[in-house]
C-alpha cells in the first residue's frame, strides 16, 4: 500500500510521477481524481483540465473489459481496491479523447493513512504493447512508400508482402496462421449523411483502434476502401474467434468525433480463415473475404469463421 502523503501532497512527488512513462492518476475515497500525470494525458488524450476534480465514476475513460462490460460503472478495479486494500491488475480498453480504443494494462494500489485506513487509490496504466518497435517499423514503411496516405496504416501492397512472408514461415514451422477480413458496416451512410471528410475521419479513428489492439508479431493494414486485413500468427480457431469478438467490441465502442456536438459509432463485419494445406495468398484472403460477406448478410456487427478446406462446418458467432 502507498502512504497518504502521496495523496495529500502529490506535488512533493511530482518530479517523479511527472517523468514516468506510465500513466498515473490518484483518486480520493469518493473516486474524485486528485492528480493526473503527463503520461496519462499522452496515453488517453485527456489532460488534467479534463479530469482533475471529476469523479472517475463519471465514466470519463469508459473502461471496458474484453466482454464490453463498463468497468467504471459496474466493476471498477480502483473501487474494489479501496474496499479491500488488495492490489489489482487488469487488462482494459480505455476510450481515448479522440474516440478510438486503447488497450492498457492497469495496476491499482490503495493509499492508506497513518492508521492504515484507506483514503484513496492510485492507478498506473500503460499501453499493452510497446510502441518503440512499431514507430521504427512505421518510419521504415514511410521511406518505402508502403503506408496508406489517409490512415498511415500499411497499405495493400505491403500487406501482400507480409502475408506471403507469414505463409512461407507457416509452411516451414507448421504453426497455425490465419487472417481476418474487416469491413466497416454502412460506411456509405456516413459518407452520404455527413460527407467524405467524416468518412475519412472514421477510417482514421478505426485505424487507431486496430493499431492498439493488434497482437505482437501480427500486422494489419488497409486493404482498400473501408476494408482492413489483419494477420494472426500461431492461432487456433477458438483463439481467433475470441480475438475477433473482442475486436468487434472495440470497434463498436469507438466514437468518431466529427465536431463538438456530433459523434458517430461504427460496427464491422469480420470474416476469418485459417491457412489450409493447399492455400496460397489469394485463396486464403478470398475465404476470409467470403466469411466477411457472410457476416454482412447476417446484419453485420458479427464474426464468421470459415473452415479450412478439409473441414465441414462453418462457425458463426
């Protein structure tokens, strides 16, 4: 547990807390935010002026778990830690100020006074995946003109290279490999109702959600229009289903801010396919595309996994 001096006089610790790479915020017993460090702003987009003095129960960050449960309202780790003084860790998905979702690892610690009474709590949070290697890769991609100009995600040309590399590696090592084909639902409606600038902003916002969700050693890129492709290495059918459902939830809970008064939400039809013994790049992508269209036919906002060629059943969730 952390001493109450951190709570009562956070300025004494500002030199340390302000220079941490992890986000840190401190709340009192009523869950009112008393301190918010620069890394918290960098990760979430919210500055101290947005949050200090407000109650985290107001659902500012709109934390959700993998099932989409709103933790700030119903199952807050900070609140539980203040109730029983137990340290807690959790993987959650916060709502960035710009609208997209960011996956973070959080750790909650109770703050106690000289009588061991809990007077508040501190939450430390950091992105699930390190950004340094991604930044280096993106820098290289920019030099090679392999980035989509609108979203700055890898473009179709580069994804073709990545897919072939993954397929060749799978043939050598025997690890299972699959792809997800992601298509935003009713995207034309956004363009028609709000204009193409709104459509562009939607694509950029969803791209940031996908970038925060992609697993280490996997990749995603813009395939074309409102379509994205994501690679999944060493993946089982059940793990692919679980991941795709979580991805659909993160997209569904992404807010696209068009102006101060207008936001739109978007859903996605997702199709998946695992590499079969006779698959090449084209046939693997075609089966994932077929699965995506099956999700689209079933009203969208869902995931369909097509079987490998030697299987007999289709699984839709």
